[in-house]
């Protein structure tokens, strides 16, 4: 593959980095006053990138034509699917930010630039077919994320979240790198294809160690149990628009990356990692459900909910089949909509002065004075709980279906049981909003951009979403086929 | 022969200066000994034919990291005597960990020598170029095969820089900053005034 062809495959990445650099210069000259304009430009850039990657997904691109830079980068249908979700989530994080930060005079022109670079890093992650690309993408994303978590630097909780995320993230990167160096040592190559070829037959103890350490590092990034401890603190402390971003885009990127590593690089050694993934899936589902019960802060509750959801996604990975991979992608798409909806609804909870309201007790009786908002939040909660008429049910259904087809009936059964536990705390929020004495705290008006985003997310997870199942399923099947052909 | 002599010279000096790093009372001296250790390690790298790593050691570690250490040591008020007390208390634990690590190294290398541990065979993408120095070989790989990743790594450094500025830079009102354009624009007639003070009275400005 010649150089020009490689460059044309990374065109979205080139556009993102050029736009990031240009907007950084604009930010430097025009100052923080231009942050709204820069945010709008960044959303336009993300939309343009989405149009650039969409054709590869629609045509189901796969095979050697999608490989750039001698096997380091893969722009196939799978990568395109994940990138579309990432761009959408990044766009949402850009749209909700100005209204939130401007109230505390903390909207800075660097925010959209950092989001763009984080999105660029995530694009590299989902396209990685080499350990080096994997690591560079991951670090680019993480480094931008650490700064974003501490973006409200005068706020103690935000600074704490940034520091905590940085220290634990650096530790996870170290574990991941250790695993990568072991894998390289025992296979002699950094490309996923080469690792797969070198690991045919029985896997050596050293390579197994490498695989386990890499999985541990990646579980940190997707916040799967037992590497989830940072999630509630970081989600609670980070500014809410940044939390919206953390709960969506990096999750997609890290899950897609884990799929590439397990199903492609270690795809010939399913038995070696399957039990680990099964354990992480079950532990995440159960810890996520139980941990959320005692929470009084709605952001912490949604953090546990995201741990819980990652568990359901990993059930699809444990199946290690194309159906499982396709189910994971469908679940991810629905999960993004639910998370964006949930966090935007939280952003819209404000008191009379416009200060954010985060306590669950403070939204008591919300249905009395903010009817539409309460209805949307209730819909998000029902959908997260997987109650049938809403679209959240469909994601859980396809994942369990894939697990049962792969013969993992006990796993699916425990998952379903745990989702009943999870339903308890989702319903508790609904109960507080509809049946408790009104606290009359969250009475503030909200921004039209927030309302529009919440409306889109709510429409997607409403029963109308089922009109999309055939189309979404077909796209996810194409993406999963590309992933398994690469493997 | 001369190589063996050079090896023993550099190796002795690395170990000796490393010992001085942890033994010297003055932390600034420790950092200076660390610089000596880096230089001698660079010498060892030249001996094994890795001149690129030798240069990196000198440029990055001596030029940047050591100077950074020196700044930190001089700017921060750290009570090193207290730190040292902890060092002596935890000394047995440190020795135990070191022994474990040495045992792991011996076991690992022993297993590899005995054939119980099979490393992978390199796939050859990073094989050295014939008749070229390793600086040229690394350059040839970095700017052709790994160009894309090399450029992406540049973006990571840029993000790190943006992050440092976003988190620490702020306009301070309590300091007087130099405004060069204001200084340049100033005319002589604004800067000087003529007064004729009366005898016995001061000047009112």
C-alpha cells in the first residue's frame, strides 16, 4: 500500500488534527471570548469527519484495502461504527459545555480544542491494529481527559477528580505497557496480525501474562470491576459536561479497543481470556447494581450505572462470536444515547440562581414543576433499567441473545438477575421525582441547546427507536464482520 | 583491550556515583552525582554500539531531567534529614525487595538459558540497516514506516503543553507585568516634566 493511499485512509484524523491546530491558534489570538465560536466550529469539524467515515461503514469496508501505514492503522467498517459514536458523543460534550461553564466564568477556548484532540486519540484507538497505535491513541485521549477532568481548576472537587484520574490512569497505562512489552517479548511483533500468528497452538505462560496485564490495563479504561474504583469520584468531581464526555466517548473507544485486542490479537486464544472477561462482566454488573443503591448524588449514581452497563457490554465480548460483537455495538449505540440523555437531564437541573443541583433528595417532586424534564429523566431511567417498551431493553436483549447462542446460559441468567437489582435504584429516582413531597429546589430555566439534545436522546430511546433496530443491526453486523475478517 | 579498560572505568564510575547519589548529605550534590552517573552510563552505551541512546541520555537526562531535578531540589523546602530517617527505618524492607527482584532476574535469565522460556523471534521490521550507524537506522524507521505514529506522538506532547498552560496559567492582578508596546509608545514629553522648585520647598508631582 503506497503512502498516498494510506493518507487518504486517515483523512478524518488529518482533518481533526489540522482543525485542532488551527482552532488552537484562533483560541490563542481571539481569547476566551471566542470559545462559543470555536465550539461551533469544532462541532462542524466533527460532523464533517462523521461524513468522511460513514461511507466505509455503509459499504462494510474490510480487508487489505482498509489497512494503512503497513498494518498500523485499520479504517474498516468496525472502526467507522465506533468513530461515528465517538464523534456524536464528542459533539454532545461540546454542545452542552458553554452554558455550564459560562455561568461560573470558566468557559475557556481550550475546551473544544482538548475535546477535538481527545476525539482524535479515540479515533486512533478504535483503528489500532498495532500495539504502538493502540498506546499512542490511548495516551492522546487520556492526557486530554486528565486536563478536562480538572478543567474547573478553582473547584476543589474538579481538581481532585483530575489528580485522581491522572494518578490511577498513569498506573493503568503502566500495567498496560508492561503487558504490551511481555506480549512483544514473547511474540516478537507489535502488529495484531503478527501476534495472532505467533500465538497459534498452546499459549506460553509469558504471553498469557502479557494478555492478562493488557486486559487489566484496558479494564481500567472501560471502568470494569475490579478496576472501577476511580469512576464514581471522577464522574462526581469532574464538571458535568466533561462527565457527559467521559461516560460516553472514551467508553466506546476503550470497549472497541478491547474488542480489537481480544478478538483480533488474541483471537486465536479465546480460552485464555474468556474466563477473565466473564468474571469482569459479572462483577461489573453486580458491583454496579449494588454500589448504586446507597448513592445520594445523581452523578455518582450514573457512574455506578455506567459500571453496570459495561458489565452487560462485556457479556457480549465473553461470547467471542460475531453475534456477540454485533450485539456489543448495538448496546454501545443505545448506551450512548441513554448516557447523553441522563447527563444532559442532570445538567438541566438547576436551582433558582442557576447553580447545578446534583442531590437525589433535591429533585423530589420534580414532576410537579418541571413536567417534561421529569418525564425525560424518568424515560432515561426506565430505559437504563431495561424496561421493555423503551429502547434500552433492546440492547440488553441482543447481548443476552448472543451469550445464550454462544452457550453461556448461566452468564446470561446471572446478568438478567442482576439487572433486576439494578432496576431498583433506577426506579427509586423515578419514585423520588413523581411521588415524594416537592423539594422545589430544581426550578431554574435551562438552555435551548440542552433541551434540543435531551429531546433527540429521548426520541432515540423511546419506543420509536425500535424502527431503527433493523438498520442499526445491519450496520453492527457489517462492523462485526469487518472485525472478524481482520482477525 | 582498551574497550575492556573503558568498560571497567565507566562501570565503576556509574556504580560509585550512584552510591554517592544516595549517600551525600546535600541534595544538590546528589543531583550532581546523578549527572555524573548519566554521563558514564552514556559512555557504556557508546561501548555497546548504541550511540543514539548515549546521545539521548546526555541530551534528555542530563540536559532536561537533571536540570529539572536541580530546580525542584533548590526551589522546594524539603527536610531531607527527615526523609533520610525514614530511609534507614525502611532499609531492611528495601533490601528484601531488592533481593526479590534480583532473584526474579536470575530465575528469568536462567529459565531462558535453560530453554524453558521461549521468547518470540523478532518479525524483522526493526532490523538494523547494514553499514549504517544506528542513528540513521532509527531515523529511517521513524520517518518512513512509523511516520504516522511519530507525528501522532507530537500531538500528545502538544496536548500535554496545552494542559499545563490551561491548568496553571492565570492573569494575576497583584504583579506588575511589563507591557512592551506601552513602553515603546511612550513619548519623551509624557515621560519628563520640567518643574522649577522654589528654594526651601520640595517638588509636588
